[in-house]
């Protein structure tokens, strides 16, 4: 459904801030290819292969004609300034990092931040099963894409290798996805990785004290490795040590801090790390990860004091929120206090995670399993990692929903992909047979296109004419989005059709038709 | 013995590591010292990896974002109890290693001149005041600590209630009397009615340094601009997600005579899931251009964050998505935070809880001292 359009008109401002040319061109890459056009890689020419390399659709290894040296040279050239690290195996394999820019308008962000749900070996079996099933069942469709969670992160809170091994085994038996194993104790990591070596889990984490032991395990089991330190100097030093031993499957965790200026320092560090990576500081050219589980450190199940954000809300407001919550919409069965506290922590975790997502964190371990706290994050992730060169638009034309006839209603909407999917989804689930006239609004949503005047009477007139809908329905009634109400007169004058103002949101269409059609 | 030491020395010079097995040392002090020296040399060679020393990737920007003053106190010839400065940045948002944030952004809380359709879980925060904008404004200030208010004159739209400009101005006067915080006066979005409304509002609010929101190239913006100049107010030019057109429009406004320190750009804030990525990129491009010295874009930015409420994820009842009482405000505060990180300086917001959250986030970002925390607890997340 999505169409690739040329990049939007190039700005004459600001100097050097136009969509920056990609770091490489296909022509540059072509020089590193055998120029045999053998077709073994699945592309007809080496030039086509070079383009696919740039788009990250093919890997250097897909070219069978390269010599070992040649392959090495090619990999060196295409390795992005924030390296791409692979976790997991088979269809669950995830690429982390592989980023090229500070700002998405400069090119694009490539690898959507995977979300791992936090599990501890001290959680009850019931809780662990609940979390596994949450990850497996989680699926929210937006713009025709199914948004999911990427895996489970298992931490050893007991610091007991045996206990950890059992938990990892249990999760392995019930969950087929990608895993992270977390402990600073090498014995624990080893106990865990032995059980799931075939999954290629991510090992968390090496630090200044344990790195030699943890590196040994990562090498033995051929898994990627996280380095943790809150100091950038230490991160760089550890990378020097570890990469000097020919190990490069590294992800960096600079930590998040709570406390007075903790958030400011965290933000500052994340920006400096990305900028340094792009500036060519090779010790820091690795993707970043964080665990927002840290937010829950002050949560004791009943009463808590959210560390970073104090007084999350006026007590009165919370009470009010709670009363409504209790009064029927979503009855909770926990005690009032602990429930509110848990909500506050989930809110805070989501808030901090949104900041991390915006500021270059390439992998996230998340504790809360409240859908409402994850929903804005995975939506934001989809937004941020969208290719700015692809307009989120569907083709502007007439769509048939159900089996419409000459008496069926005709709805007008915009060609913003999300609007289209929402409206057509609502019409389908309400079992309404109708025509949906999608007008070209340059891919802008209904509200925006009214504000920006991208939905105009002449646009609607053209769309009507091109759709030939005149010959398919007997009536002359057009239902426009509620948010475009103020354009009713204009549309009537331009088209000569009777304009009916539809509901503010398409979920109300069914009721609207009952009353008005 | 000397020979043996020489041999050992030679051997050590070539090797990186020294492993001594089953060693018993029976020697006098002198010999031991010598041996230690050699060993130290060998160990030094093994640890030839230097510790990494980080230097922050700071950059200088030749531009500086203009400062805009909101509201006028008695000393400035107005009647507001407070005034704010926004803008003034010298580096991208929260690049602390380049510069400290200058002015804390301001949150202006929404008030409407008529009862507007709001989801029940939002409406209940404003019981009994939605028919009376002055009372609504008071509630915002007293109960929700509003530092600034936006009075949206939505009823003036001919397609809504077609409230006359005269009547609308009466409402504005009432609100000016009822509360003493700085104000934004918002139009209805009707391109024919807004110029008349906003220029009369400028007259009514003369001396108060209000912000007139919004003007765009497709309306008679010159009339509004002239009224703003005459009565010394600020203007919000609105261009949806297009830096080039924003620049052009700002230039035109300046040509008419609007001073640069009276402009706050609005590039339109799409909510999370509803085009926020375009807002991010438009704002980031404008801010970077301003910092690089483009004077037509070196302006503070406004975000009408309440737009987030048009997302069905914010208001719709949906069992699968969890309680909307939490989901709704989270949708708005997340949108606000992303706008903040993209450079916004002035926020128009709706839900008291989202406003609270935004304020707490800003509290933790606008700090004087960034010294490293000594007791880092983060690694303990494993034991939570």
C-alpha cells in the first residue's frame, strides 16, 4: 500500500541541513564489487546489488564472488558509524543499531528499538508465565503493520546460578523468541547461556570487574555482549580491551540515573555517545541499550516513592482517576493504594522510555506489562523509525467496502495511511457496505489536512470526477469527516453534491448512519 | 645468576605475558628488587592498552534563538502578576555538553469560550465551569496552578456559533479580569473571522503582551500583524510541518514590521501516531537552521500539544488498550515530551495530569548542577 515517492522538495535552507546525502553512494560501493554481474546474489547486476546494500536489503556476504580480502574491505566500507549487531537466530533474529545520523531528516533511522520484557528468577511461576504469554500475544496493528514485542530479558535477582539455570530452562520450554540473560556474575551467565546457547542470547553485562570472564563466555558461546558503565571513559576503555581481543559484537549500556539531575545527565550522555560515534570515535561506535526496570527500584508492591518524578500527580487527581477506574470502566481487584502506585510507576517508566527512544537508545528492557503504558511507545517507535522518504499514503481513488450498490453511502477521507486504515477498518467491522473516496491530501491526516488546507473543494471535485462515482450511485450525497465541517459550504458549491457532515471519529459512523441515512 | 637474569630479561622483552608456575623464591632483598623491576616492565608491556579518555563532541553555533517575553506586569505597563521569557537557546535542545538550557518552557493551559466536546474522563476535571470561560480560567489557575492560559475563541467560527467579535471581546475582558496570568488568545481557525477577531482582541488586551494565535499566509495576516505591532503583542505564525514555508512567512511578517522578538513559530504538533515524526523533523530542522544563523528561523517554537487528544488511543474506550484514564494523559504527555526534545518552548495543553508530568520532567531537566552522581544505583535493576 505504501508508495515510495521522491524525497520532498529539497529545501534551500538551511545550508548543509538539507536531507544530507547518504554517507555512501551506490557508485562508490560498486567499486568494491566484482563487476561480473553473475546474478548469484539474486540481483541482475552488481550495481543493483550495491543499491540493495545501501538500503540494507542485502548483506555483503550475499555476494559469493568476493575474495576474503574483498569481503573484508567491503564490510569495512559499509559498516555504519553505529555498528549493527545481530541478536537471536532464524526468524527471531533482530538487528540492533546500524545507525548513520543524529536527526531522522538527515537520512533515516534504520533499526526500530526492540522491546524486551523484564523477567526475574525470583518472580513466581505464575508471573513468569503471564509475562511470556503477554509477549507472545502482544500485537497491535497500525497502518497495516503488526507492532510486536521482541523478546524476554531474564535477570538473576537471586544471584544463584542454579536458580537462574532453572528459570532460563523454564522460559526456554515455554517461549521460542529472543532472550537476554542478565547478571554481573560470570558463573550465573555461564549457567544460563549453557541452556539456551542455540538461541544466541544477548549477555548482560561486562563491567570493569568481570569483563575478562564475561568475554570468555561470550566468545565460547558466540553470543553478543553488553558492556555496562555509567562512565563513558570506562565504556571506551572496556571497548578498547575487548575489541583488541577481536570481539566486536558489543552493545553499550550507559545506564540511566535517578535523582536530582539524573535525567539531565542521562540525556546528556546519550546525545554525546551518538554524536561521538558519528564523529568517528571508534570506541563508541556501538548501539546503546537501557533497562527502564531501574525505575521500579523504589517500588515495593504497596507504597512507593517514584524516584525521578516526584508527586506524579496531585493526590486529589489520582483519587479521582481511581474512583472512575473503580466505578466500572476497568474494575481493578487490587487494593487502592498499591494499584495507584503501580500505575504511577508504569506511567513514569513509559515517560522515561519515550525520552530514551527519542534519544538514540537502540534496545530497551521494559518492566511494565500494562498495555496502556507500552502503546504510546511502540507507536512512537513506528513513527520515529519510519523512512522520511516514504510518504505514509495510500493511493487516492475510490475504494469499495463490503458490497456496495447504487444506494450505498459515499464517504470522503484523506490519503494519510493511518486515516485510511482506521476508517476502512471501522466501516468493515460495522459491516457497512459503502464507497470510500480517498482524496489526495499529500499523506496528511484529516485534522492536519483541514488546518493545512490540503483537503480542498477542488481536490474533492477532481476525486469525485475521476472516481466515476456519479455513474455508480443514484443519490448525490457525500459524507465528509466531522473535522472538515467548516468546509461543507465550499464542497457544496464546488461539487453540487449535498454534503453531510460525518462524525468526529469514524468509530461513530455506524450510529451516524442509523440516524442520518 | 646474572646470566640467568639477562636471559630472563631478553625473554621478557619479546613476550606479552608471563606465567610463573611452581615458583619458590629464595633470595635476598637486592635480587628480588631487580626481578620486580623486570617483571614490572613486562607487565607494563602486557597492559599496553591505554585507558580511554572521553572528550565531549562540542560544537559552536553562530546563531542564537531569540527571546520572547510573554505577559506584562505592572512595571511593564500591564496588569499580569507574572511574565515569562522563552527561547534564548544557543545549542540543540538538552545538549548540556554544549550549553545549559536557558529559559524553562512555559505550559499554557487550555480554556475554551464554550463547552466543547471532551471525553468524559477529561471533562470531569472542569465541572460546572465549561459554560463560563472566566470561571474556567480561575479553576485552571487556582486548582491546577496554571502559569499561563490559552483562551480558544472557538465559538466565533460562523459554522459553530458565529459569536460576534464584540461579544468575544467581552469574554476576553472577563478572563483578563478574572485571572492575572499571561494569556494566549486563540482564534477559531476560520480564515475570514480570525483576522477581525484577533486584531480587536489585540486592542482589548493592549498593554498586556498577550500572544495572538494563530496567523497563516492564507488569511489577512497583515491586519493582525499591524494590530499586534500597535498594541505590542506577540504572534504565532502556523505553518504545518514545512520549514521552507515557515521561513518565507516569517520573513513576510518581519517585512510588515513585526519584530523578531514577537514571533513564536508553530509547525503543528501531530500527536503520537498521528504525524508526530513530521513535527519532530520540521521542528528540528527549524531549530538547527536558527542555530546555524538563519535569522528567520531563530525563533522559539510553540506546540499545540492538545492535538494529541484527537488520537483515538487517547480517548476511546478499549478494553484491549487498558484504562483510558491513564492512557489519555500519557498520550498527551508523551507527545509533549517529544515536542520538548524537538525544541518546543511554549506548550498548549489540556489534561491536568499530563501537565503535571510535563512539569516534573522539566524540573529534572532544568537543573543548575550536572555533577556526576556518586552513588549510582542503576546496576541494581537486576535485583529489583
